[in-house]
């Protein structure tokens, strides 16, 4: 409850009356004081042009003498932004905790005007409203203010944030050139680069929500970012947002099996980032698309290779009646198929993942990191010319 | 396709459905604006995610009974329930693709009518017949009249000294409009009969919602800048803003009168709806747990 005994402000007096539920007395008080002029100095702000992209104009409401918590003792940073008049007779302090963006694209803040030094300076409170127009981004700007007390008028400058809900997306996100590879076994961490332009306010990302084209493909899509531990992007910098991606193994493998071509995403994640500028900007949302391809992981790939090699050898035996060349021992032939299959898969992965090469199999541009292509590749390598010729005959295509 | 089919057959038997992770868009989140069928027992609240929640106002709480999504391309600025219209509908003023628009949206979620505007539509209030509404624009500071039986809005007035007009309240009996200037912290009074406007109230911070109580002649003003709701007697010779409620309000964005003379307030920062008695006593909040 406000200190009702020492309150001089009409607004605070009304607050006291409200808290005491003295409604009839409130009307009487208001009628007596309704048109009394505030006794404090008049505070005005100049309009400010933001990089030729817009203008902010201000209005200030005089709330009278401040009798708040020990007259805001010292107006210490970082809660308060402080400027002073050119003649140093007045200090202006803006309470960053009071800043809020409100409807109709305006923002408000509480400002304190301090006159005099020592233990008990005079302090007046003002409620200011900023009215932005144009499309500028939330920015720190130098705003001129004027203090008029009787015939005396002095001016000063304060560095303060200004806000604009009409600005577009504030976060910069790098366009994804390569598809992100996500293993279906376990959790894969994906990094999303986020940037913020210079001469703006820091941006705090407080939430990441994901929606998927294939919801059943995912066990969890998460981020460590939260309102309690936000990711801060300072002006002129780029940071990475880590995402933990845990697919559901079988649905993800099925989804991958349906898209053999290496340049086709298996799923697209729509990541909706919730963020605000610091201090006290309004919550904004921005959607970033992340295209991913599922991969079977090392264990799954090894199983596919072994299965393909076994099937290739079996097919070769059925077609030719032997596992290897003439006179070659079966153990040697199996071991050769194993080594050659692994080598072929390794080279295929290296060339397609890290080079500009493509692996074309039966006219299809395939990704050897996928389960089924790896299986087929191993089968053809271990099966040798006999199996390859049989497959070509079967499908009528050239490898 | 043969290979794809083969893989499907191989793994299809093992397919296990997974729960969808898509967000529930109907979650009540950051209320911005509201109106009721009356003052009545039905409350319509539009939240930050563009969902219009429909509540039944009970004696000691709110019960949500439905919700609809406002078209995602539309940025709403103010809402007014249309009385005596079938089907039940609301007028929503706002912008779409950078241009002003007033939309009549049925409670079933169907867009029934639209009135395009060159200017940003910021405030709307309608009369008891449901046929007439008044719309303010924030970039040209004009007031338009909408007749739901006609396709075009008609310019009524321009408030030349205003900075940024926002919410509107309509005194149907006296044929007067109250329009808040959000940027300069003032409320203008416009007489439809005499076609004159004057400053009705000053000494506000950022008035973002106005409600006129026809029974008492009081004008309610929500001022998030001062984290409070004020009232002014429109019949008084020298009207002044008097504190109605402050604690526990953080950012009273929207407001409306509901049944039994109560006042519902949409508080954006508190992420809640507060319901006060006609004397400013807090009765309950929704959701109760926040």
C-alpha cells in the first residue's frame, strides 16, 4: 500500500483511497483536485528521427512529487537509464522495469526528474508515452528533453530505447543451403545461426516451438532456450541456436525410404521463435524453416550393409553356384565382399556428403547414407557382375 | 516405386503411431481485447495468437465453451459484439496486408461481411440495434460510420488535433462518441448531432480501451501506461478521470461490461482476465491458477 500520510500526488492519493475502498471519498478528492495543476517542472521530449526510417514522438504525464521507495535512491544502473541537462541542474532517470509496449503500437515508461544533490533531492515522477511511426527497428537513440520550471528552461539528452511494433522480423536467419542430416537413432543436435543487426537493441530468444510436416516422425524436437534461460543475440553479432532432434525410428525410416533422392528433404520443421528486444520489448514471433533428411545412424547402416552383403552373396551363389571366383575359398570370398562393401559405402558417403558428386543407381540419384540405398549398394558389390547383370535384365536399366 | 513399396512392406508391420507434437492453437494466451453480449453473460476475448475465446460469465468464474480462429492474415485492433444480429457475430477492426479492414465474423468462425478502408482501423463500437457501428482510424484520425446493411463505410468526422486514435465508445442515447488518443493520453468527445468534437479527458497515459455504461453514464478507461482502469462521469459539468481499479492490474489492454454491473478486464502482461464489481472490487480472475 502506498504511504498515504505523506502522499502529495493526486494519483497516489487516489491509489490510497482505492486500496482503502473509500470510493465516496475518492470522488470528493477528485472533485476538489480535478483541475489542480501539478506543481512540478514541465518535462517534454523532442521527436526523434530513427535513421530516416521513422519517427518517435513523445508525451509526458506529470504524476507529481515522487515519494516512492526512498525516492528511488541513487537511480542505479541497470534498472535506470540516466541523462542530465546541459547545466547539470536536473537528472532524468528512466525506469527500464516500467517500460511496456502497449496496444496500437505505442510504448510507455516511467521517468523521474531529479533536482539537487545530497541525501534528499527533489524527485518528480512522469509517465511518458512514445508514439512510433514508420518501419524502424527497436533501437537505442539519443532523445533530447526539456525541463521548464517557471521562466527557467533547460535541455538535456538521454540515451534510451525506442520500440516499434510495425517493424518486420528482427532476427536474421541464414538461409539453409544443405539439408540437415538427422540420425534416427538417438538425438542429433542441429545448429541454427541467428543474427542481429548493429545499432539495434539486444534480442532475447525465450521460446522455440516446432511444428512438423511429418509429426509422427518425431519423438521430440526441443531446445534449451526458455524465458528463464534465454538466448541473447547482441547487436551486430551472430549466435547459434542449438536444437535437439530425436526422431521416432521406424516412422522416420519409412519417411526417408519414400524420398530416395539426396536433394529432397524427408521433413521440414517450422520453428517458431518467440523473442523480444532488451529491455522490455514486446514478444514477437518469427518462423524459420529447417529441412532435414533422416539417416539410419551407424548401427542401422552397419546392419543394412551386412544384410546387403549377405543377400548379394546368396544371390551370387544361386546364380553361379559359387561364392567367389574359380578356385577362391568361400571364407576369402565372404571376407572380400565384406571389405569391398564397406569400402564402396565409405567412398559413396564421402563423395556425396562432402563432395559435389552424385551416386546414380538405376537412374536414381540416391543417398548412400540411407538404409535402403546402402543395402542395395552392398548387395550389388558383394553379388558382383552376376547379380548386377541379373538386376539389369530384370529392370531393363543400366546402372 | 518398386523399391519404395518393398521398404514399406518390410517395415510397415512395425509402424507405431506417435503422438502429434503440433501446438494447440486454442490455448488461452495473452488476452488483448474483449466485448460481451450486452452487458451480458457471454464474453468474447481475442488473444495474442488470434484466437477468439468464448466464455460464459458465471457468478464466480468464467467457463470457456468455444473458440474460433480469426483469419491469420488479419491483424485485429478492436472488437465489438453486434447486438440483435443473426447469426451472432462480432465486428473486428484492424488491418490486412497493410490496409484497414473491418470484418464481421460469425461466432461460428465465418467471415460474413467486410468493409475495406484506406486507413488503419483501430477502434470500433456498435449500437444496440446491431446495424450501426463507428470505426476510428489511427493514421488519419478519422471516424467512420458502418451500416451493416450497406457495403461502404461513411466518413463522419476527423479529429484534427489527435495524434493516434484508438478505441471507441458509443453513447447511443445521446448520440455521442468517445475516442481515445493513445499517443497523447486524451479522450475526445464527438457529438454526432452537432458534428463537433472536444477534449473530454486529459491526464491519461495510453488509453487502450473505452467502455460506456449506458445505465450510469460512466465511461471506463483502461490505461496500461498507469496500470489502472479509470472512470469518468460523462454527465458531469467538469468530468475527470477517477481511479476505478489498479491492483493487481499489470497491463489492462481490453475491457468490457458484463452481467450484474461487473467489469471484465483483459490484462496482457498478467496473462489473465480480471472481473471487478461495479465498485472496483476484484471478484475473480481467469485462469484462477496464474
